[in-house]
């Protein structure tokens, strides 16, 4: 199983690019067509020696009615609830937008650990957006460039304790189940059953 990590954020911040970066898909596979609605799709992610499942949340930019915000909120909430950790992505070049703030409000209400990523931070163009993102109340941002593969060691440092904890919990649960099974077998033997 392993840890499940969800990528959250408004459309066009680079969620899909980050997803592809972490599952090692070629970046050319990013669909740049505006309005393409993606399903939430899990992928096997690797970052250094970390292995986890990554879930990209759909781009709903094509939804053109008043329910767009509600649908995004619902989908975001669902993804957060199902995840062991959340990568909350903003576009450091665009700065913090009202929609980012809206998403952040949803993310702040959860007990799931949230890692704030200021993407597109290569070069100097992302600097002010990175500092702006402190205001989201999601802790210190990590500047990354999903496209250029920068900032990934800082992301590793932030994710490692979370991924390790889930792996340890699962190993303990598996060991517990084995002990339970052994006990059951012994009990059956004592009853004289095969
Ligand atoms: P999503 O809608 O959040 O999944 O965003 P995408 O991954 O589709 O990316 C939106 C646009 O931002 C695309 O044109 C990407 O090439 C671009 N992009 C993604 N990551 C970076 C980055 O690190 N730096 C820059 N400059 N552009 C990026």
C-alpha cells in the first residue's frame, strides 16, 4: 500500500507537471489543451528512496457553470480526506489568487498534513509569489520547479517523515495480523482440529 499523497490546487499551477515528475513520466505527456478535464488518477511516485502513491486532482477549468467552485471544493475535500498527506500547489509567478485562498481555507480545516509548494519558482520571477504564500496559513512554502526539477530535495525532506510513518504503521499492522493468525492456528490445533 504505502502512503497516499494528493496534489491539490487551482487549475494551471502545475499539478499535472508535478505528478508526471514524481511518477517519472515524460513531461511531453502533459496535456496542454485548455479545458481538458482529467480524472483523479493514482500513480506510483518515487522521490529519492521514498515510494508512495500520488493522486492528481482533476482540472475542472472546463466546467462553465456556477457549481464549479462547489465541485472543486467537494473534490478537494474528498481527495484530502482520502490522503495521508497533501501537496498544496500555487503558481509562484502568478502570486496568491482568490481561488488559491479559497482552496487554502479548505485545506486548513483538515487534520491531514499539508505541504505548501510554490511552483514555477525557477529563476527570480517566483520570489514575490513565494513570500506571498506565507499568508495562506499553511506553513512555510517550499519553492519548486516541477518543470525543471528544482526544489525536490526540500520536498523530500518534508515528505520523508510522513511517508516513513505510514510505512511503519502498515508494517506494524501486518506484523500484528501475522501474530493474530498464528494465535488462531494454535487455538485450532489445541482443539484437535486440523
Ligand atoms: P495543472 O492544471 O495544475 O495540472 O497544471 P499543468 O501541470 O497542466 O501546468 C500548467 C502550465 O504550467 C503548463 O503550461 C506547464 O508547462 C506550466 N508549468 C508547470 N510547471 C512549471 C514550472 O515549474 N515552471 C514553469 N515556468 N512552468 C510550469
